[in-house]
């Protein structure tokens, strides 16, 4: 008796997982680029706030504030993509998302607002690690290389055995 889901389901599932991994890979690069943009917007806002104006009260930081919402959305999409890709990277994407949620609270926290900058550095570090792993670390060896690594004596051409 054949399974109720048919024979093509595992192939379709693998195809959708592969698509999720591709989406995840590109999302990591987009998140990293947007976090770097966020640093630029913060610096531009602080240095153009004008003399005698508190930076957080200045409209010069409005682009930084607006882009912060985009960073949160991208971090959520990255977490969803990591879960769909089933590559185990959700364990790093979840803290990234949680840190982006914490950032607005730290920005208005008064004296503890300096933690906003440290949170931003942590977000940059996590985004960098996720991007590196997605573009370099997730490269699986080709099936022939994996077989050779598993049993080098019997799989090499011309070897005895």
C-alpha cells in the first residue's frame, strides 16, 4: 500500500526547504546591510542635530527611527526563514530578533540609554555571524566528496580494495 501523501511529497518538501535556505541566505545579507545603514543614519542624525539640541529630541534622527522598524521586520522575516530552512540558525536569529525588539526601549531609557549602542553592536555582530555562516559556513560538500570523506580507501579511483 502506498503512503497517503504520494511519492512526490519528500521531493517537494526538499524543494521548499531549499527555497527557504536561498531566501534565508539573501535575507542575512539584507539584514546586515540594513544594520550598517542604521549605524550610518544614527551617526548622521547625532552629528546634524544642531548645537544645544538633544539628539533624541531632534528630527535629524527620524530616518534612524524609521529604519529601526524595518530592521525589526527584517529580523522577524529572517527568523521565519531560518525556521523554514531547518538549518539550525534560528538559534542565532531569535536573539537577533529579540535584541531588535529591545532597542526602542533602550533608546528612551534615560541614563541606561547607553545600552542602546551596545545592543546595536550585538545586533551587528549577530547579523555578521549569520551572514558569514549563510554564505560560507553552510556549504555542504558534494555527494562524491562526502562519500570519499566517509571511506577514502574504497571510493578513490585506482586504489586497491
